[in-house]
């Protein structure tokens, strides 16, 4: 039997290493800040659009 006839060993897919709690907290904080900023900007633009619509009727 040659080396090419032997089957490859079964390998278990390893999971990626977990991030540290500090990194996870930082990512969560950044994501929350972006969502809150987008919500604030959307609300401000809707209020501005409503104000413009009322004053230009």
C-alpha cells in the first residue's frame, strides 16, 4: 500500500476562539451607539420634515 492509498484522518472542525468579554462589550457598545445615533437622526429628520411640511403648506 502506498502513501496515497491511505485515507486522510478525520478532523473535527475546531470552533473559532471566543473573544474576551471586554472585546464583546466594546463591540456591543459600538453597535448600540450606532443604532441609537441612526434612530436619533431618523427622528430628527422626520421632525424636520414635518416642520417644513407644516410651514410650507
